[in-house]
């Protein structure tokens, strides 16, 4: 729930109060009637983000992105980036079952400046003959009903962590129900697909019926087979292969897309630990499984092809195969964000002038990390510090690892240790990270006349007359211990590069 609250803003436009929510760090969606005063009279649009962790309230101006056609929903462009994760969007191609729970969050007038969550349930899908704006009626859980939901127009309606619709305020106010609204209407994402396509806003196409089939399969007992266990070190062999390796004890994995993300996370971990071959094998298996599934999300299959394209450049500098897989990704999702691929391809081809230009704007951690990598290759230390400071809300463990390398280039070894500590908070057993901790200590021990050039790895220092004090001896012992640990982990992970 916290991620939803962080991405939702109170909207003020002229005399109108409504709600808007982020779909990127610089774009938001709201209902068009919330910004009529801006469209027709030039009134300003002000957004207030009140629930971003570790941030004071952020107030920012926005403008309506103009389109030739009229839509019930408007796209807003913000004056600057908002440092929080935007909400993902799903277009549900079929009808969700009645009484399926959805969550909405917005800013009703009766709550003043407080945001308010409401639990809603699918009640009815309206036919084309009776649709005005909203095409879906949602019932409101009795315990949280308010007398008036005015102000919540523009609120995201979330199902399985994705926005599937936008509220347009209450539908009916029942006099016999203590004067409280009993239902609201929403505009489904399906109804505004054309707007999203015209604006180049990515979304995931899903089918409720197929998702339910997948979840049902995950919940079925797995058949245990005694046969062939000798070839698998006496581990269990199951009759069916599932996208996720296991189910939690308290229920099945939430949906098909989430299970694929879980598999990808494991593949990234294998690759980060240095077993490139195994990571490739697992990525190809996953791609084959998703491609053959009836429930394959097209955006996810595009992502798997896109990853292979990038990895062909990263691991093999193989532009031919990379181009083949980027073509597959774009055939499925023509608007797929290919900035990382384009930057890697340009750098491989030696076109360092244009590389950083294709990465902008830096609006996600993958783009940020590629940008910092380029700064390392080109020894552009100040540029790296500057972009990190402005985008560190996007950072992950990989970002902190890369920044430790920037600090080595800058000869700031104390700060390099700090960044490496943050990199290891999430993943403590990455062989390369552990080896680089030893490298930082080696740099610290080197005499100043041996520190030169723009290199992350130090020159080998050999001096038979070198006298070590007790503190230096302790550091050398720590270094040796780190190298030994990195070697052991690399050997265990079959990291041929590090061994």
C-alpha cells in the first residue's frame, strides 16, 4: 500500500480538487474534468505528494499534454521528476469476476488534506449503450463508506499491484444508507488504450481468465516422483514444471507475471555471482517457457528478448545476435524502451560521443547504472558524482558497487568502502564485490608514488625492503582473507572469469 500512497498526489486546478497518480517520474494521469479550468481557462495545476518515504511534502506544477481527440482521462507533464516509484498499468482484456477486491487511493474533500484508501469490489460492467464516462461500477466496502467521494476523481484503482482503472467519483448516493455513497464508477484502462498508445505510455495486457487458470494450477498439489532422483542428488522431481520453483506456505504466487519476475531475480543473482553460462541457460529456459505459455504477457516476453539482446553485447560483444533479439522484442512491443541497448551498441561500436545522449532521461535504475558504467570507462568522475546525487533515489546494490569504483578512480578509498558496504547489504556473497573490497584495501596500502593513471585495478607492488607495521600487517591479512573468500565463492558459483 505504501508504494501506491507515495505515487498518488492531491490535485488542485482552479476551484477543482481531485487526485492524480504517477505513471513515470515526470508523467501522471487524472480525470479530464479535474483539469477543465486549465484546458479552457489556463488555470494552473498543482500536485502535492504527501506520502513519499523520507521526503517532506513535494508540491509541483504540471501541465496537460495536448491531444487532438477528447478523452475522459488526461496526461499531465510535471515540471520536475518525483523521487518515487511510479505505478504500473495493466489493461484487462476481459471481465474480472464480481466481488473481486480492488484498492483505490485518493484525496476526498471530506478528509481535507488526508489521503484515503477504499476497498472496492467489481459490481457491474456497463454496456456501450449506457456508458457516459465510467464503464465499470464498483461497490464500496460498508465499513469505510463516506458520505461523499468528491475529490477522489483521478484515483488509481489497483488490482494485483497494477492500475486497471481510474475513479470518476461516486455513482449513486443512497438516501436510505445513512446518506453515504455505496458505489463509485471507474474508467477502465481498456477504455483509454488509444490515449495510452498515442502518448507512448507502456502498459501490460492481461486476461483475467488466463491468470486465474495459472493461479489454480499453482495451487494444485505437486506430484512427487521417486524415479530418477539418483540423477538429481536425491532431490525431489515433480511431474509438472512451474514458473516459480516453489509456493509459499500461505498461498500461491500472486500472478503469472510476478512468478516470472521471481525467476528473473534468481537469474540476475546467478549472473552477478559470475556464472555467466548458467545464467544464460536459465534465461533461455525461461524465455522458452514464457513463449510457449497460453498466459504469456507480451511485455514480459519482450523483456526476455531484450535482456538477451543486451547480454549478447555485454558478454560476447555479439552485435549480430543482439540485433536479432532486439528485433524480436520490438515486433511484440514496438514502443519498448531500448535506451540501454542503444547505448551499449554505440559504445561497442566506439561511438562514445552519442552514448550518453541516448540514455536520457535517467528515470530508472538500469539506465542510471549504465550511465555510471560509461563514466567509469571514460574516467568521468565528476559526471558520475553529479548524476548519482540527483538520481540516488533510484539506486540499488549495483549502483553502490559502481560508485565504489568511481571513488577508487577519485582516490577516495574511505567513501569507496562506504559504497561497497551498502552494495553488500542486500547481497553479501557476490565474489566480485568481495574481491573489490580487497582491492580497495590494496590501494590504501600502496605508496603515493605508485598511485597513478585512471585505473580501477592497482599495479602489482613488489618491494622486498617494504617494512609493514602491525596495522598494515593486519590489513594485508584481511586482504588475503577477502581474496580467499572471493575465490572460494567464485569456485562454488563456477565463476570462470574470477577464478
